[in-house]
């Protein structure tokens, strides 16, 4: 059958041939792009840490759960200040010069350093306590700039931790507080919350600092010398990394210790109350995934860790001769030995 031309348009046969040509050309183009994929470099994600951080592994787990294989689908570049918070601005500047696809800071001070270094590269913060108060985002629901991620609200629960002290030791009035002023922004937020809660509860706080692991023995010795009614240990990566050591020393001095990280009670302190920050780290990985797929950080709301965990250590209670109040036990997420 002959092709029929009408008003300059091809008939059915010519249309089929044109369709086949277009389809073949399209398939070849797809094949070329697909063939080029293995040669494309994996996106680079720079991790900015003040020191060893307990949330780094949950963050990596979050990426793995989303199908990312390190080295193949994503390259994670780890930058640590090794406990020297003063190095964070220089590290952040070096990261920006290297041009990663995303920067992931752990802790408020690292996030502040990253934000000061760039307004262009996406930043996904991990479990920052108060990102609005730290001027990292304009609003949790509408971050507005190049920063998003997750918030832990760690400072906001200090009052609950001091209330727990009162439940565990009703006559307590003098509370020694272990903190790390080198982690300036985050620890200052918690110190302000602790002072306000102490006034409300009629407690007297003394602050004992430990800036590095090698200062812990001196700090714990100073706390023991005070003979306080109880000890409040701020949530802090340095203290989490040394939770067993801190718990053993304080219990050895027969001191009730309450703190802001689940690991504290698990390692031997009497009680802990804190947000589920591992969840926040995994959700930060989901933010990175969305940005690598084309989302803009200003369009991704900051997610809050809304689940809080109360953990009690029954073995420590027996060793210290403290009776765990039934109402507190009933509220606990876990009671460990």
C-alpha cells in the first residue's frame, strides 16, 4: 500500500516509521546515559564532628537503611575537631572549600560553624537542641535558608531531670552539675534551663566543669568533695563516651546521679531522661537523601525528636540504698540492672 500525503502530513506508514526512528533514538540516548552512570562520582557528604559522637553510627545506619552503600552510592568524609571546639570554624571553612554536596554537623556548635562558613551548600544538622535559639533556622516548619535537619530539644528536658532528682531523693537541695563549657552554645542553653528549673524547685546548683576526658577524674573528685545530695550530668558526647567511668566513680562515692542520655543509666547511673536522639540521627539521614534527590533545605521542615526515654537502674538503686518510687517505675521506658 502506498503512503498517502495530505496537506503536507504523512500517512499512517510514514507516521509509524517516524515513531520507530524517534523511539530508537530515545532508547540509544537512554542507553548512553545509563552506561555513563557507573562512571559518575558518588555524592560527597561531609560530617563535621567536635569529637567522637554517639549519633554518628545511627546516622550511617539511616543512610544504609535508605539503600546507600558507602563508597558506591555516597562518600562520607569525616572531619573531627578531636575535642577542640575552637577548631570547628577552620574545619568548616576547609570543608566548604572542598565543595561537598551536603554538610552534616553534629552538635549545635558544629552547626553554627558550618552555617557561618556557607550560605550555599546544604547543611543537615543532627539533633541540635534549639536551632531557632541558635539562629540556625528562622522557623522549624520553614527553615528558610540552607540549613535543615533534626532537633533534639535536649536542653528543654533539664527541668524534668531535676524533678526526677526530687522524686528519687525528696530531701535533696544541693545538686552538683557536671558540664563541658567547651561545648559552649549547647551547654550554655542547658545551664540556663537548669538554673531556671532549680529556682522553680528550690534547688541549689554548683557547676563543675570537665572539658576533656583527662579532666574527668579531677572534676569527679571535686564533686565528691562537695558531698552533694545528688549529681546532674548534662547530656554531652564527652560524657556519653565515658559514661561507665563517670557512673562507677559517682556510685563508688555513693552519689545519686541523674543525667541526659540513655547510656548514663545503662552504664550505672541511677536514672536518665532524654529524647530519642538515635531516631533524630536516622531522620537526618532521610533529609540528606531528599536533598541528594533534588529537594531544597529551605523546603524541608526541621523534625523534632518527640519521643523521650526514662531509664532507671535497679541495680544501682540497691547499691545506693535508694527506693525507686513506684510511680516513677510505672512511667519508665526501661528498668535495667
